[in-house]
C-alpha cells in the first residue's frame, strides 16, 4: 500500500485512468464489431458507413496511447480488406 501522499494520489489517479481507458477501449471495440457484423451480413453499404465511423475512433485511441499506432493501422487495413473483398 502507498505510504506517502504522492504515492496515494498516484494510486487514485491510476485507478481513475484505468476505468476511463476501459470505457474508451470498449467503445472502440464496439465500433469495430459494427463493421464486422455488417460484413458478415453482406451489407456493403452498412459496412462502409460503419468503417467511416470507426476509423476516427481508432485513430483517436492511438493518439491517446490506448493502442499502438501500428495496431490502429493494422485494424483499419483488415477492416478495409474485408469490405473490399465482399
């Protein structure tokens, strides 16, 4: 357990950041799932719309450091390939 005031504050901040990051990560995954559900349903128009909505969310999470920039690029590339191969 933290002893100093500084360590106690950092522990509180870390817990708050963990909760906020979990919410943002969940939101990002939901946007990604919308793309894949549209692809599985065979609805290309809906998939393209979902992709356009998911792309800025993924980029924003990479900018915040929630995911690595390469993971963001890889995820967008895979979604785009799935849409183009419909």
